[in-house]
C-alpha cells in the first residue's frame, strides 16, 4: 500500500513538472501575471435569444417555417391528381420487427389464440408489406377464426407474392377449403315447403 502511495505521489509530481514545462517555453521568459480591471464593464453579448413561447401570440410560431407543402408538384406525371387525402400514415420498413411479430404470432397460433395471432401478423405486414410468410399465416389464422372472406384474400395474395414459395401448395389447398366453407355459410339450405 505504501509503495502504491509513493508511486501515485511521484506520478502527480511528474505531471505537475510537465504542466509547468508546457506552460513556459524557453523563449517566453518568466511567467508574469496580468492584473484584471474589475471596474470595467463585462463584454457585450451580441447573440440574440430565441423568442419565448409565453411571449408569442397564440397564432404565432417561434419557428421560421410554419407549414409544409405536401402536395404533388405541378406537372407531376408520376402522381397525377395526388392530394393529401391519399397519403396514408407512414410506417417505416423494418424486416427485423416484422420477423419478431411473426414469431410472436406463431406462438399465439400454437396456443389457439387466433385473434392475437391475426393482430401480430397484421402488425408484421405493417412493418414489412407484402411479406409472404406473414400473409399466408394471417390467412391461416383468419380461417381458424372463421373469417373466410379475409382468409381467401390472403391465401390469394400469397400465391401472387410467391407462386412457388414454401406455402404455395398449402395456400392453394386453403383457397379450395375456404371457398367450400364460405359457400356453405353464405347460403344455408332453404327450408322444405310443407
């Protein structure tokens, strides 16, 4: 412990000597102190503070640009007649979050919680639109939940996205299965006249 203390004191002493050597180069001569005039006014600050929100009128903004133009530029051939009502909510593309949502959806599906699985597969499609796996599994969950029309649409979407994908045969079987179930529930047999 005493050896460490001596080494620490020696290190501090060396740092002090090095600092003094840096502060005074051989060309400068001795270090002299300059007296400070305390009666002089402080230097003037020319910077202007931004306006405070409590001093502005209710319709006034502290930012320079208050509106953003989101309309299509004039002469826009790519988006003719596009207006703000057609713009949906922007959701960033994140395939990692989509994969996590599919994983959680699979858990819900295995547990028999088809509504939870549907929710997670739809969230996966928010993060990664046109994801083939999420589309197929969403259709499968909707079929189990009894929403045959939505299941049919998702099975058909899967075939459009990935016609020769790993779930293509199952999706085709699902389309046939759902069509027969939807036909059976859409038109119940008419009662026999007596």
